C-alpha cells in the first residue's frame, strides 16, 4: 500500500510539474513552454519610429505602416508596469492592461517578413528602453498562437535592462529565436499575438518592434508600390489582380 501511495504521489507531482508549464495570460490558458528566447545587449539597426514596424509601443508611431497594427500603451513616463498584448489595429490601439487584443494572421506576418527580405521567417524583436538611470526589468515576452492556445516562443527570466542608448527611437536590446514557419505548433490560418511584461518603468516610452533579417526603410509609400511592398511580390500581385477584376466587373 505504501508503494502504491508513493507512486501515486510521484505521478501527482509529475502532473503538477507538467501543468505548471502552462501560462495564464489575459485570463486565458496557453499550453507548453515554447522555444526559449535569448535576450542580448545587441543594439538592433535603425531608428524604431522611423523605419521599423512596432508591435507594442509606448507612444504613437508616425511612420508605422497604415496596414500594420500595433498596441499603443500610451506611456509618457507615468506608467510603472506593463502587461500588454499586441493588437492589430491600424494607427495603434490600446486593448488595456493584460487584455487580449486583435491578433495578427500568421500569413500577414509571413508576407511582411518576405517583403522585407527575410524569407527564412526567423526574426528578432528589438527593444527600445528609456529610463531615469534606474534600470527597468523585462519580466517576460511571449509569442502566442491564439488559435491553438499554445506558447510558441517565450522569454521568462526577469532581467534588468538598463538603457544602452537612452532616448526614444534608439534601440537597446534584441530578443532572438522567433520562427513562424508553418510546421510544429504553427499551422496555416493560425492567428498569432505578442505579449510583453515589464516592471519598474520610470521613464518613457519603451517599444518592442520587428527586427527582420534585413531591416527595411519605410515600406509603405503612397499608392500601389507601398501595398505591393507590404504584402510581398506574390501576395501583392494577387491583390492587384483581384482589384483589377473587381473594377472590370469580373469579381464580386
């Protein structure tokens, strides 16, 4: 009997350990550990508000593509903690603290990466931090599959991140290890969403933004060239063909 009780206790302990790998964010449970992300003090290229697409930002982004939504958590130096999801709202949206926003279609993100010269679909997230001399803390950052409720990639080691290049738009750190190729936990048609958690925020604004293999200049100009650039050659031409057919009355 004692052996049975010990075996049962061991199984319960194992089950508890396995369940602890799940994470509750925005009131929803996401399963699995995901691929670990690596935080490095490598300064990403570019000036973030001017030429790189933001996913979670603390101020408005005047050069953000009109078709690439992001979260504007509206930090002007008074917000001390951050627990925000990205939201695919053009011009910036604010779903609220720890509230799930509108996800990105995985296809949209893949087309974006291809359009800026990153066909591997492996990318990094750059971090622009601003502090008053007192280091802020990055507690966690996730890329989540909102369709299957699984963790795709995760950084979960709270780490002090003192500003390297203090000042808005001049980035400081890089999170590497993101991969959104179809396969494994990412399927065609899945919706994806980012989540960031920071504490001891004492200045502003901080931003999390795409760092593709090839950092682009402004990708959306006026008219058709910007549309084709955003959605990549194949996706852009498909859109153009559909537009032309609709104009000619061949497509409803």
